[in-house]
C-alpha cells in the first residue's frame, strides 16, 4: 500500500473526461418525493426522519452537470429527508475555490476528488475515512487507488485502462494476423514487421514510442521492475529495461516499421488532421479505453482495441477517473456515505449517468447499463473487461517528478530518436537530470 505522497495530475485521464469544460456555478435544492430506495435499507421513516441537506461540489462539462442534478433529484425522491445544495464548475477554478472553503472550514460535505490532490488533502486531515460503502463489486486494484496508508478516503467513480487501438480494416486488407488480447511485446514488434512488409513506402506499422514515457513505463512494469518513479518518490528507471526498449525502436526506425523522426513529431493524438493512425500512416497506437468513442467518431467502424503487450506480467494499469470524498468537517458523514454507496451501486443512477464519469465502477451496474452503450463505447468496455484482471497498480507519480516526466524525458529521448545520442547516453542523461528532483 502506498504511503502519503503528493501526486501529479494524469493528463490522459483529464483529456478524456474533462472535454468541453465550461465554468458555471449554480445552487439548487433537489425536490422531495416518497419512493423507496432501489437498494440498501428502505427509507420507511417518511417525514419523521431527520432532515439533512448535503452540500456537494464537482467539476465537469455541462452534460455531467445536468446528469448529476437528475441523480440528486432521484435520490431525494427515494430519500425524502435528504436534499442537496449542489455547486459545480469547470476544472479551472474548482481547486482554488475548494482550497479557500477548506481553509475556512466551510468545505462541502461531499466533493469530487482527483488523484493529483488526494494525498495532499489526506495529509492535511481534510478527508473523512470511508467505513460503510459497499465496494464488493469493484476491482481491488481500482479501489486501492483511493487508499492512503491502507485507509479509504476516496471512492472511484469511473475506471479506465491503457490499451492498444488498431485499424482493423487495413489489417484485414493486408491479410496479416490481427493483434489479440494478452499478446506479448515480441508479438507486438513482430506484428509491426509483418505489416511493414506489405505496406507502401510512406506507410508505417507502429507509432514510434521512443519519447512516449507511458509506453516505456508499461514496458518496464511488464518486466517486473515497477514504475520508473515509485509511489514514495524514489527514482526507479531500470537501466536494462530502458536500453532494451529504446534499442528495439532504434532498429525499428532503421527498418521503416515506425515513421522517420520528422514524421513522428507531427503526431497529435486524436486530431483528425494530425493523428498518424487516423491519417492511415500507422496501423496501431497506444490509447485509453475511454477514448474509444472519440477515435471511432473519426472513422466509424474502422478500429478495434486490445490489451497492452505483456512481458513477465501485464503492463497496462487500471486507472480511476475521479472520486467522491467526504469532508472531515462534515456534520453529515453517515448520510454522505449512504448517498455515495447508492451513487455507485444503484442501477437507476447508472441509467442516468452512463459514462459521464467514466465506465461504472460496479460490475453489476456496468452489466446492467452495457446494453445501452454504442458500439464504440463497447470497444472501451471490452478492453476494460479483458485488461483489468491482474492489472498492475496504478503508478501514482509524486508531483515533484512532473518536470522530469513531461520535459526532461522528452528532451533526452528526442535526441535519441533523431540519432544524436545512443540508448546508453540517453539513460545516463536521464539519471543526471533526475538528481534535481530527488
């Protein structure tokens, strides 16, 4: 179990779950009614139950706001003594506002939490420990991301996983064996070589992962060496794994399996004009499960997804999209826990929310809502189903290492990609760069 360390924001999750963020603040009290709760203990107390008003905050786009308000309305109809005082906004400004409220000890009872800030809020004693939420239908590795020092402070609301997306239409035309789940890195690289043998001069099989730290990290994890940066902030770049991974890509560039550097640097993920796979310049690339809909929209029906290649173990980690947390100063902790339990375990809530916060975390709710998903949504769900079993822990990266991962790693590996250094020299440069963060 990880110790209490400050973590960095995960860009891929933000990209897929905070699109079209629009700042808006509002207050609204949910309506009352008289229904019995769908799951859990029925509310038979009626008007004699103690009235409770829960303040609740979250960030997101307008669609998420609208759907969440509908869920709050439904909960009040099923639990007439509970009403809500919701506030919501875009990502920008959310954390500044919340920090001000927390400092003044006027934080909401329930607020949306992100992996980037969880440890910080726990360290400052701002969050209450969960004790009575049913998490039995959630993957342990996903649930554990909400724990600090073996205590649960955040309930995941959606899940995601790293995978590989490929152009199934072109693969079929080439007549080569398609990628499959639980394949190995050797099979992945051989797929690239087999595809290149049938492609034209200006088409390539694999996206060059020389500068892609997530791909390299997944490779290292799959070798049983752990993440490049450990939860406790220790530098853990494995020399053998790094040199082996980068040496393979040096050879793939020579063979034309991956694009030349001047082409590779033009790639922009999920950009219709500049994504090399969307432009049919490469056949396969890394992608998160929740990005399946965005990818499919660019060429409907053209793509499929499989798990990240494995080595001695799996390399693609299961990730939380966001959490609900409860303020340590809330006078309504018990009622807040009851609501969150219902929020993640209720089929009715799942029907309303869909994938607005990512794929539902409860396996039972996911099974219930899956028939309503689009074919593109199901691509991501299938990947989650196949990849989440025995997935390695999500690598929480202490915030102090953000510069090394986002800037220094790219600087060193771009030199390598353009032939201005060797894998050994790149490794040594990264070690030297790491000193300022340790």
